[in-house]
């Protein structure tokens, strides 16, 4: 029987949850790197025993960790992220210009084919790559040198590159998203990038339909249809059918179109999941009822999923990297909350249970489906 390994990054360390394919009983290991913020952990698709983790602290700085045995043991690897060439400046909250300054690694995306190659999205926004298992990191400077760079302004969480999507059918193509610069695509192996924000509308920026400046919270897609993208924006749930060249809104009947996470069912490319949040100042579920909303039609028509989730007095948030899916059948859906729960559905969202409670606030959730 297949097994499932859940990698959870939290405000105070990392945890690993494991279960068999039934996904009813869970063991919990950790905390690893106790007391440190672990923004993201992710395993290599090419070697599931290889796991990378971003460990950081505002006091001690950035540490990168690697495990080669499924998270049993860890060893620090390279932690130097140096921007290439002159750093230049980007816009700050008050409209002034500030030099680019590395703060932390937000997201790790291992190569689909090579366990020694991994991409890192960092704050201040830039894309780095390691080809030696995390020992050394080099910036892929084409993104930061996109002509709009000086106009990029941080979102509330910082000027963070938080989403990296690699195209399984085209190694030269990738997508990234930055809060709050927007979404970008490369078609030439990371050399140059195109802003892909046409169709987004953001009333909170001077030009609501500008080429860049939109606060994109998360992008997701199904690997079998790499040109179909789904986006949870600051407000609005969006969809693109042409690799991001054009977007249209699919918020439909959601109780709020503000949120952070979005993900796609492993076997049904038109089935997507979001967790609506009250508003950009009230980061908790509408009415204190924690509900995942599912669309089986690629958006617009949504149904609430609440069986097993708290339906009163629940005021947690679900952050942008804190939802994932497994590849079992039926598909498992997972998400973590700022209240320290990790919820699991072994039947595509129909029923939920808490695999663990009382963790530190959960920053990220990734799932590995193991043979």
C-alpha cells in the first residue's frame, strides 16, 4: 500500500506526518529546527528521500537544510544568496526607492528530474537555483531585470517570490508569482520573463489594470494541462486558459473572494479548492466557520465543504503555501492553519479530520505520495 508523508513548516520548527494510504492514523515527527521559522519544505520528485527546507530567523538569518533519508537526519547546506550584478532598487511602501536586500527563502521547488537541482524564491523578490544539492546558489537574474523591477512594491508580507511552477512538458517554461508585483512566465529557460497579468483588476493600485503591481497570493495548475492556470489574488479567484496571457474571474458564488491558497485535484483538472477569508484586514473565515470551497467546473460554481471542520468560533487563517494534494485515488487534500491544525480529507474534500492539532502556526504544507 502507498504511504503519505506530509511536510509542515511552522513558525517554530518543522514537522513530518506519516500515514498509510488509508490516511486515518498519523504519526508525527519533530519539531526539527525548533524555535526557527520554517517557511517551506519540499521533497524532490526525482528522489523522494531528498527533502529541502528553508530555516530562517530575523535574528540569526537564513539557514538551508537538506535531508537524504526522508527527513530522519538533516545537514545544513549553502545559505549564501547573493544578487547578481548591481542590485538596483525597488519601490517601498511609502513610494521611495530601496535597494534590493535578501531577507529569507520563501519557497523551494525541486527540479522534476534532477534531485540536485532546486529553485528558491526569495524576499526581496528574486529567483535562485542550485545544481549541487543546495551547496551553492546562483541568481537567475533575468527575472529581477524585467523592466518593471523598480516599480515592484512589497505586499503586507514583504516583497516575496512565493510561487514557482515548473512545466513538466516544457523544461524551458516556468511560472512565478510575487507579492505584490504579479505573475511572470519564462519561455526560454529562465533567461527572460514576461509579465502575465492581463485581465487582473486591482482597485488598490493607481492603475487597476496595470501590467504589474497586482498582489497575487498563489498560482496552481494541473500537470496534465500546464496552460490552464488558477490564481488566488488578493481579491478575486482567476483562471487562464492560455498560460497566463489572459485571465478572467471565476469567483462565482464564493462568500468572499479574498484568500491565500488555491490547489487542483490530482486527477480532475477542473476540480479546484480555495479557503475564503473574510477580508484583507480580517484574516479569518467568514462567520467563524472554517470551510474549504470546491469547484468541479473550473470555477464560478462552488460548494462548501465543512464536514469535520469547526463551524463556530473559528478565527484561524490558511496561508498561501499551506495547502497540498496527494496523488492517491481518491485524492487526498491537506491544509494547515495559523491555529496549528493540519486537516486531512482522504476523499477529495467530502470529509475532514485533524491529523494533528496544537502545532505552532502553520506556514506551509507539502505532501509526498510514496510507493
